[in-house]
């Protein structure tokens, strides 16, 4: 079973998280926070997409390392957006 739309959303969210985090690192002030906030939302979206794919049976159980990495990335972005 596959879901092309969910796969596209996951890919777009992962790309957005990475690209906005990178772009934010070169900014200052409100622009920096804005990019990090977008990256945070995208990282959360990607994690939910992964868990949805798991729940629908499109992928096997997510490895603990994947869950830990996503939680660490999201936690870091939460800290830098405060």
C-alpha cells in the first residue's frame, strides 16, 4: 500500500524543515526566529506524517533512533524560537 500525497507531504515537510533551519542560521533577530518557527512547524508535520504512515501500515514500525532524532530536532527548534 502507498499514499503518494502523504509521501509528497513528508518530503516537502522534511525539505522545509532543513532549508528553513539553514536559512535561519544566517539571519538575525525576528527573521531568524521566523525561519526557525517555520522549520519547527515543518519538523512537527514531518514527524506526524511518519507516524501516520506507520499507523496506516505504509511503513514498518519507526525505529527508536528515528523517533529520538525527530524529538531532538523539534526540541532544539523549540528552544531557539523562545
